[in-house]
C-alpha cells in the first residue's frame, strides 16, 4: 500500500500497489510528484512522470568506467561516471536508466 499526501489539502490517500507500476514504486521517494485519478475517494490509477530524482544509497561496483548504483528506493542504476553515496541523480522510470545528475 502506498500512501500519498495531497499537498493542497494535506489529505492522505492509500493506494493499492496493484494500481502502480512496479518500476515506479521503486523510484518513488519522499516528495516525488505523481497524479492520482480517483472516483468517490476510490483510487483508480496513478500517473507518474517518466524521470524521477533519486538519491544514491550504495555503490555496488565499478566496472570498465560504469558505476552500478543502488538508490534509496532500491532501484539498480548504471551511471557512466563516478558517483558518491548521497548524490542526487535522475532515473528513467520505465527501464531504470541513468538520465543525468539532479
């Protein structure tokens, strides 16, 4: 279950994980912006962007100039250059590819 907060009303809405792409779930961190489609307070689906800002939580390995990273949300990403834990990166939600520095 994912809990979303409406920034205007501060109302919290519980959304079943079945309504959200598994890739999107791994990329969502506190503060990510998504849109929720609902009817009579029942969530129908969630709209996410294509690119999300993530925080590097772990450096898994470095091989041939590519750095394999783990984000705080648990997504594995390969970056083309050296990164450090705590760096902010942009990640494509469809395939977990590196999309640039945040």
